[in-house]
C-alpha cells in the first residue's frame, strides 16, 4: 500500500510509461501487450483492466490522420512514383501502430483505475 507521503501518479504519465497506476513504480505489462496479474511493488490486482478495442480505435484514428495527411502532402509537393508511396506509407503505418498501441493501452488501463470504471450493472 502507499504511504501517506507518497503521491498518486498521474494516470496519463503512468499509462504512457507502462507503470502501475496506483504506485507508479511497478510494471503494468508482462510482455509487449500482455497485462501482469498484479503489480510487483504495491500488489495492485490488474484483473479490473479491460481496455477492449479502445487503444486500437485511437491508434487507427491517429495513424490514419497522420499518414493520409503526409501522403497527400508528399504527393502534391514531390509527386513520387507509386512504389515509393507504398514503401513509405506502409512502413510508417506499421511503425506508428506498433509504437502507439502499448502506451495507449497503458493510458486506457490507468484511466480505468483512476476513475474506478467498471462494467455497468442493473440495480433492482
């Protein structure tokens, strides 16, 4: 558990770093995208973590906007051959997707913890 003098980390910073949203010191991920069962420092159980398709949606939106904007700018400015477009934009798309999916998943899980988000339930 946290001592009284320790502050709770920002969910955005903790998520981007892949750190535990409660203590900010432990690791959230076991592999590239696999969540740990619990934090090795404070013992926070990560069973609540379910980011679903949220990170994929944001990655697709961000990468699509960046790649299409750059592709249009390069086409109208330099008019390169189609094979160069294919090489540049497929590789940039792959690099950006792989680079963004882990931090965005970390942010989604940290925000889920911070706001105590859980599955909706019908109360009687």
